[in-house]
């Protein structure tokens, strides 16, 4: 079997969902068209409904018609099918040390036992990450796992959490947070709690807290504010960072790949051979964006906004000054 | 655009276009020169269809440029997984996909002939215009699904009897299923072949929104089939052959190599295969996204020796460059860091500086030293300390001088 298989086709998934609904009550052509439109690709509704209604002898013959209502030819709901590849993939993740963040010991044992005869799809030893920090989170620490699970529960149950956090300097902060998501960074191999601090029932700025620095966490009985997601969206910086990119040293490919994490808009200027890119970001990610842009060297130039540009220019000016001082010292020696 | 179909037979057809839309986002129709304009129009229309909601476009003097713009920290699942859901199929494929499990679930242990009769009598007899299927067609699909792991067979004399395989989810508690599905949402975005996990969650109807991701490169999913084939070749200590479509050469080259490790640069987003190149007799790395038509060739007796060689060299490689230990390059960077107010910078040097050493040599002054195969590979990281570098020295004078010249050029951009 190939990876790219019709077994996983979106069309089969849609048909499966239609069959499940059609077992509850017979469907009209319009009902079927509605499900296809909701679950399909943009153009799926052009062709699939006609095939399901067996129009023009080109149908799939999965639904039978009686008085313009459709019912399945099957005897029961379509079962969930797990391919060998999928079982092997599950086996690979069950062996991953991060799996214990999600499952307790007995669940881990159950999966190990049920998948005992299955070969993992890949062996993690055959993979290496480079340019990765060397202080990833300690996933095997029971306290870390407990904190992870409590935060996950807070998000799933839509509750406020009380967090005690220890900063890099050893200062402790206890505060209420509306947990938004658990953010994972592959580069740092760390989880961060992405959430909004709540004081006296009002939302106060976005935080990203390293899970490894959270000392305690408790789920409260209050619900998260309903407008949490839209509040966070509003915190996006009003002006994008604008940069000009040259294709020197394969700059386009390098920069576009690395910045594919960010929402961005780009335009190529045929006259100058340069690309203009607007990068949208949140204030909490500003420092990281700044040093990422510095890492590209003279292949990019920051155009604006002024407040961001000033920070970058300040760094470059300071560097120029340091090199000048070093040159002068060498000259005087 | 007569004859346009939304689904496709071959994944490679859209692999390159999707990457270009996703990664670059500024190219117009005329920039795609490898294939015809007609081909571009069809692929663009398909990708627009698969990624509706994520695709944006702008019109400028050069024409319409299509791009996929996403902030990965806002997404819980990879929109590019949709590309793997676009495989075309025949009407018989569809009929059998749904009817065979339905028949075998109620009647385990049937032969292909039995299945064909039940299909005709109980499923298709209600249609006047359906052409009945022959046993061979049914048997082929039964065998295909057995190979895919969905069915199992038992031989009775010369005849195969088919049954549905029990699903993993029927054998564990609902809590254990929920734990697994939550784990799947995380892992599908961070481990190879994550799309397989996405299919599980999709089919179970689980769309929870607990995780978000920084520093993940969604276009990696486009190379998943290549990655898994290579991982299996490494496990089997086998050589592979592939066509390498490097940007540097006009025509693809055919390479036969012994694969050793798959490398992801988690900062830059590039992925490589480190190999022992049989022709050049040395370690060599290739970009995964440049590989096409990959096949596994044969077992190699050299695997263990070459892997040991690589393992000894890995600590001295910043990325994917390897050489002889006698050719290691020395780098020394003096940094200005106020350890009281800027301890986080010192920590960053230690956490990201690999096996380099950090030593305090004066007030707010730290010396970072390292030996690497290729100084050039660490230049982007060194640049992140711009504004703090008191001096930089190294045995590769060309790269060090270029670093200094680049800093001056950067200053000149802002009229300093």
C-alpha cells in the first residue's frame, strides 16, 4: 500500500459521514449536497453529490433511492479502518517518551501489549535534530507530567487556572490565567502555556510561560472568558515588520523557508530583483523575530515599522562600535 | 479547462507546486518554468480547492500571485495534510471500500466467491443499472486491503478466507481512546508521517484544539513518503537510489547511496539525508525536498562501519557538513554579556552553543570556543549575537572576514 491512498481520501471520509447520518434518517439530495459542501474541498460539491445520487449511471451505488429519499445499501455504520501503516505509526508514538504526558501507566501498558506484534513505523534513532537547544523539557519528571495534565484539563474543560511560576531570576508569581493553548517548540523541545492573565475578571495581556518553570497549577471553577481567542487575535502587533530580501546566497529560499512559521505577504519587484515581505507577529514573539532577522545577515534590510527597526539598528550600531573599538585596540598594540 | 478533475493519481504532481505556494508565496504563473502554463493552471486550481480558507492571492503588475499564509501558532492542525486526501479512485474502488468491511463484519471467514455473491444479491440487486462485479475484481480488492492491514486471511486448502481485523480502539477503555487521540493531535504535528495520525482523528471525529506549535515547518509533510521509505531503508541497512533535483544543477542527477541519518534543522526548516556516497566514497548530505523517484536497492555490509564513522563525527558538525578530524576549524567569539541583567543571553549561548565551551574572561566578558567541520554553518547563529561580539577569530579566515564584512554591510544599509 502506498501512503497516498484512496483509503484515506477526503471523498471516502465524506461518504462515510453521509452513511452514518443516513442510518439515522433517510436523506434528500439537498441534505447530501449540504454535507458534501460542509466537509469537502472547495470544488467537491460540483461532482460528488451527483455520483452519490447515482445520476447518469455513473454513481457509486452506496445509497439507494425511494421517493427521492436516500438510504444506505450497507447493513451498519461504516467501521473505523486502521491500516497497518497507521498501527505502526501509533506504535512509534507510544514508544516516544512524550507519550506518557497523555496516558497513564496502565493505558501505556495496554497500548504496548496490544501493539506488541507491530513494528514501529520508524525508529527515532534514525533521526537527528540540529540547531536545537540542549535543555529540552524533562518529560519523564512526574511533577512535570502532572502539571501538563492539569493545564490540559483546564483547556479542555474551558476553565481558569491558578498558576505559580518561577522566573529565570527565581522570583515567584501566582496568578489566574485563562489557558489558551499548550504551545510546543520543536527548536527548544519545550512546552509553554500560552494564556491570558486574568485579574478581577478582566483579561490582562498575553503570556507564554515555560512549563518547566511552573511550580504548581490548579483548575478553578470559573470558566474561561468566551472571547479569549478574539482577545488574543487583537493583541497581534498593529503593524507588520516589513523587510526587503535579495536573492544573494540563495536568500529567497533560505528566508522564505525559515519564516514560513509566520503569517506573511510577499511581493517580488522585477525591476530591483528584490522581494518585499510583511511579517505579522505578536509582541511576545518580537525578540525572537528580531534575532531571526539578524541571523539572515546582509541578505535582508528592515524597512519598518520604526519601533522595530530602531531595535535592530541599535544592535547593528552597537556591533559596529564594538568592532571599531577592537580594531583600535589592535592598532594601538 | 475541460476534463478538470479535483482528485489526482500521483502525489508528486502537486508536491512541488504546494511547496512553492506555501514557502515562497510571491511567484506568478510565469515564474513556474519547469512545466507548461496549462499544468500550472490545473495544479493551482486543485491546490486552491484543497486549501480553501488558507489560500490567499494578490494581483500586482506581474499578475496573480497565490500564497498560503498561516501563523502556525494559531493552528492546531496542518492544513497541508489535505493534500494527502486527494487520491483519485474508481467507482468500484468506492463500492468495495464500503461494502467489503460491511459484509465481512457480519460474516467473517468468507471466500472471495462468497463475498461476490453477497455483494450481488444483498447490495446491488436493488439497482437496475449496475454492472455486477466479477470474482477477480473482488478478490483483488480483498487482497489489497489485506496487504493494507485492514483484513486478515486464513487458508483452507487452496482457498483464502477473509475477515476484518479487530480495531485497536475496540480493545481499550474510552478513557484510553481519548488519551490516545489527544496524543495524536500533538504527535501528528511533530513526528514523521503525522498525516497518518490526522486521518485517525478525522475518522474518529475528534477535532480538539489544545496545542499550538512554534518552529514547525508544515511543508515537511509533503516529503513524508520519502522520509518513511528512507527510514525503512536505514532500518534494513539498505542502499537507495533517487533522482536529485538540486536547485544548483539544471538536470536531475541519479544517486545511489547508503542512507545513515535523517536530519532536520529545526531552526531553518531544511531537512537532509546524511549518506555514505558509494561513488564518491565519503559522507554526503542531500536535501529531502529535492528527492524524487526513490527506490530501495539492496542490503549493504558497510552500514555499521559508516554509521560508526558518522557517529564519531556528529559532535563536530554544526549542521550537516563532515570532513576529517584533522581538518576541524577553530572558532573563538568574545561576547559582552552583563551576567546580572542579561543572564538569559549567557544561558542561550550554553543551550544553543553545542559542545562549545564558555568561559568568563573579564567583567561582562565571556569567551565562547568551539571546533567544527565548517564554520560557515554556524554563521547564522553567531549573527544572533550581533551587538555583543567584542571580537571573532577562527582558523577559517575567509568565513571570519566575511562575517566582519557582512556586519559592516548591514550597518551601511542603515547609513551608519
